[in-house]
C-alpha cells in the first residue's frame, strides 16, 4: 500500500524490563473519579453517569522527555493518575471479564489548561481544548499486569520540585478499574493499545516552566520529568 503522505509515527510507551514498546491506539480518561477532587473543583460525583473524555494518542510524552508549556494558557494544572493499558478489547464487557483485558499499568499526568476548561464549563462547551492538546499526557514506562501488585491501599502520589502535591489510594476511586473498563465498553469498542487514565485525587494545582515532577504508583511505576 502506498500513501499520499508519510504515515505518522505510532505513539508508544516503554515497557519495564523489556526492549519492546507498547503501541498506543487511543487514550480514554474518566473525570471526577475521586470524590475529594470533585469537591475541590466545585463539582459533585454522579456515580450513575461517569464523566469520560479522550486525548489523542500522540499527546503522550514518554522516556523522560521535557513537557513543553502549552500555548493559549496561563494556568496549566497537573492531575496525577494511574494508567491502565489494554492488551485486548471488546464491547459490552462485564466487570468480571474486564480484568482479562488489562495488559499493564503505569502512572501519568492528565495535564489541563484550567483557564480554558473554566471557559468551556461556563459556556457548556466540550472540554477538548482544555484536555486534548499536544503533550498533555506524560506517561511512565508500563509494568505488565502479571508483575504488578495492586490493592485498595496502593498509593498514588505526585511531587513538584520535591514538594508533595497530590496523594491518594486506589481504594478512594469512585469507580474501580474493572468497573471503568466495563462502562467504557458500553460506549466504545475497546481495543488492544488503548490507555485509560483512571482519575486523580485531590490537590491539583498549577505547573510553571522549569518545574520538575515525580509521579509514583507505589511499587509499580514512576514518572519523572520537567516542564520546559
């Protein structure tokens, strides 16, 4: 097959302990999945109708690369999240089937142009310009699910310039991982290569040029980088 232009490079993530890489097909995100974060944003949690949005696959920032401060904003915020990578997919997947779709886990930042999000909310507009911009999804190397030990007490943390900004436990999530996957599969056909950002705990705040971040999903993955 020939193309009219050079095909874009497939975005990918490194894999802990391997020279192979994980190709990224699509990025799904769930909002307001930690009640304390929802409250700090002045929102309530609607457990019956989870809030989902997407980022483009090429928004990932990998391998410790700098994160360029985005254009069109003066209020860039960090949101640390556990990232779930799918090795298979499907439609209308049950909660019981969902764990079988998971290939691995990592930790990432859902970067947000908060000022643009505020405007979108005020006008009841979609959040795309606030969430789906270039370089808006720094993600760590992935750890295969068979090598990851996770439970309700697993800590999710983010430090900026050595100062702890966000901390939570996976057990604090309103919707657990299997439930998030199951609900998403009723809205989209999930496929191998999909990433799911699973929500952020309270403590989101601004990032500035020169800030260094250290995100950690305890015992599973770490992410270090700098805002350039």
